[in-house]
């Protein structure tokens, strides 16, 4: 299904699933997720939800967050926000073994 990127139009859902490094506590992951939930980006309405994996299946991601945004401009503004970048760099990068992302139209 790879090819030219789709045009982002209308509402967008950004989904991020992550696998943490061995030894990282659920509390540490929870603090990083809460930092994102507390994030405010000027001019952008962020509708977020997040959670830690409940563990019913082997190989699941450790956590996930979803962010619903009004349009491509809101998505781009959110992605470039300085505080959002700081949270990713300082809170998630040190504890993450892997991060997978997808954006799709709602």
C-alpha cells in the first residue's frame, strides 16, 4: 500500500504506539503520556486519549496515544510545536525501544 502520500483533508487521527525499553516502569511511561495529555498548542484543539497496555496479548505495544485534529494545518502545527518536540525528545526518546505512528482521515 506504499506509494504517494495521501492528501490530508478533513479531520485527522494521529495514533502512536510505543514499546519501551526493558526495565522502564509503568509509572515512567504514565508520566510521559500525561505530559502529552497536558499539552496545549495555541490555536489547535487537541482531543487526546492514551493508555498503557493491559497485557492480554504477547508482543503488544507498551502504550498508545491518539490525537484527533481538525485538519492538516492543525496536525502540522501540533507536530512542530516546541513543547511537543521537547516531550518527545526528553520524555519518550530515552525510554522508547520503538515508536510506530499512523495518521488517517476520520
